[in-house]
C-alpha cells in the first residue's frame, strides 16, 4: 500500500472547492503509468471504475468486474498517484448483500489499495448501506442517474429523466454521509437543481455544465476508445490513430530490415 502523501487532496478539499465555486476534475484510470500522468496533469480525483471490465477487459457491461479486479487495479493506480484523491468503485452486487458485507467489502478495498474513498451506485434504498460504510470511517461517493450496474433493470444505457427519483436518490446519499455524488446521464436542469440542493459536491458525466465537477474515462478523453463514444465525451487527442500508425510503421521497418539500425544495435 502506498504511503499517504502530506499534500494529497482529501474529501475536505472537495467540500472546500464546492464552497469556493471551483470546478472539480476527475479522470477514470486503470493502471500505474496513466495514473501518474493524470495526477501530474493536476486533476483533483482519480477514479478506478468498474468500467475496467469494459474498457480494459472488453466485457459488454461493468457487471463482470470483481472485487479482486478492483483491488488489483485500485492498488496500482493509488501507487501511481501522489496528489489526487483516489476513489475505487464497489463492484456489483456487494452493496446489495447486506450492510455487513458492504462494509467488509469497502474496508477490504480501502485497506488493500490505499485509496481514499469508495464509490457506490445506488438509489434512496441504499441509504443504510452508505451510512454504515461512512460510520466505519470509509468515505463514500454516491452515484445516481444511469447506474451501469443496473443496466439490465434500466433497459440499457439511456438518459434517466425521473426528476423526483433523481432528487430523492441524491438527497439520500448526501444525508447518509456521502462526500460527493456522481450524476450520470441525467437532464442538465435536474443536475443543476441537485447541485444547488446538496451541500456536498456533484460530479457530472453526461449531466451538463452546472455540476460542481466533471469526470471522463481517460481512454475516451484521449481518443483511445475502441467502441462507440458517448455523446457527452469530448476527445482531446487521437491516440488510437497515433498508436496504430506507430506500430504499423515499426512493423514495416522490421519487415524491411530497417529496425534495428546501427544506433540501436549493441556492439
């Protein structure tokens, strides 16, 4: 487990950013080198999402992610980060197996990875689980709106528009002690209303510009996605093309015996 840096951001810094009106940045990463890079870029939070099952392992949903996978990726990400707050997802279905299992699972992730918070998807019905994990001394970030772990129940990856339910879910997470709430794929007006109503920060993804912060998966942000890119993503680079062209050029050099050259060959 990495040592805690004296300058590492904490959940108090997130709360202070909301009070000051300073937008928060969160990037989802899954390994040591990219964790180091996004941390060096100055983001506030690094999320180790259960989306690792899709982005890294090629699964169709996040449901396949296991606690052992979250610990593996969470530990190597936390080891690469020295400043940002590291958050690790609690994978399906652990928050639904009773309070004791949820607390034990969250504690195991916290101990094994060195992260600073757990993210938990849930509705207002998860209030007791969130409160128990927080009472155990483990910061929790809520996640409402489109909940990928419930994609089969929700009928696919679609915008969530039930205003009353969204407000109730976000309020329940905050009242239970969550240090922040991710708002995914909800109408911008509803996200703005939730953000205004909560004392804790909101982090949006496909939820408009009025959240307290924004999160994107690194692979989407840098143009490395291999599947359809959601509408809410803005890619700031095209590394998919860069990598493909670089490897193709190297292969051609190998086939033409241009690699290795004299400078790359030991005497």
